[in-house]
C-alpha cells in the first residue's frame, strides 16, 4: 500500500485543524472565547492568579518586569479591558490587573454592597493580599479612575502616580450623552439587558470599535445579559458616590489624564476640572477620534503616552 506523501498528509492535517477550530467556534463559542482570551493574555505577558480578601475571591492578571503598575477597570468591565494595552507595558512594568469585587469573575455576594468607598477599601485589601509593597503606579478607567483618585486621597503613601483614563467623578461643564439619557429615561446605556442590546453598548463606548471575532462578541453579549440585574444594582450603588471636584486639588502625585474627544459616556469637559485643580502635576492628553476606552480602542498609542509620561517624571 503506498504511503501518502508528507505534503499530502500536511494538507489533510491542516484541513482537519481548520475544521476542528471552526467546529469549536460554532459549537462551543464559550470555549473558543476562553482560548482567545488566554492567547491574548499570553501575548501580553500576563498570567492568571487568584487571591482572597474577606468575602471575595479575586482573580487577577499579572506579568512583566519593573515598577508595579496596578490597573483598575471600569463599571461593568473586567480585567481583560487592559490586556491589549498591557502587551506594550509589560516590558517596562510589573502589571497587575484584578477583577474588582462584583465584576468579571470575582465573587459577587448579593449582600456585600458595592458603593465606591467600600470598593476603595477592598482595593487596599487586594493590594495587601497580593503583597504589593511601596508606593504604586495606579491606573484606572472610568469607575476605576474614581477609585484610583480615592486611593490617592485616602492613602497617599500607597500611590506614586496616577494614570486616569476618562475617570468617573469629575463633573465638567457639559453632561455626557450617557448621563443625559439616564436622567431622562432611567435606562443605563452601559448595560445590555439582552444579547441583542450588546452592540448598542459597544457603539456607546467606542468611537471606532476594535476587532472582536464573532464568537467572542456573541459570548460577551450573552455574559453581559446574564449579569444585567447584578450590574444594575451595582450601578445604583456607584451613582451615590460624591463627585471629587472639590477634593482633587489635594492629590499630590504626578498624573497622566487621558480622555477621548468623542467620549459619549463621560464628557471630556471633566478633564478641565482636574487640570485646573492640579495644573503643575497633570499631563493632559486629549485623544482625537477616540471614545471612552482608549486603552482598548488604540492600545499602542495609549501605552506610548504612558511610557513617555513615566520617562519624563521617573526616568522609567
């Protein structure tokens, strides 16, 4: 019996692998999505870990070499919001990105309460549980930016610098589209009650949506809808937070403030509040043609701004 050539065998093996991958994407999109996320994390130099604080199990990503950069995600988001930008940061920092209590894959007890003062205290517990020592470089997106500022205000010895990406808690001269819609209708534009509403959320937070494979998009849409009730309850807790306008002048660390000029979720006029309170300590980077999540929409360009900021202030 003749033996098939290695070339022909290679074609058959390649075709089989393609069919296998397509089959997994179609028949097991959750599994395919998990593999895709794992691949992105590996490419970013991040590994998954887990720690515990009172009442919560906290998954977190960590990797890289250098000074520690703690990153805090926004409302209804999770640790993987920073995975693509981390690819450009792990050669320069030890990057640590937790799922905040109640979000992503972290524990979410119904009776815990998720107001921002409580969440800020939990972040301190996470820092201690992971064993992060010394003043940290802390970055935060949206709600995570509020928590980063609150950490610098309440425990300044823990914070060496701030990287604020369209932070919540700065009330500017104009109201965002998201806020206006919520006031008028009570609808929370950041949440998808059904998978079909997920595209509208993506349109709100991005000016130009980053590429997502269809099976990842569909899986994320189903997860968002499954968490709708939990996140809606947390949103009501978050909305009780006092604006930080009157307090940010007390923040005394170098700050890189980044805001997309086309942000529809939090109005860019909030940037002026921080800059006027801290003119000498703040580097403001307004990004044209950019939405609410620059670290996802333009990860390399966003990382370059942070690296230049650290080179100026810390020689890193």
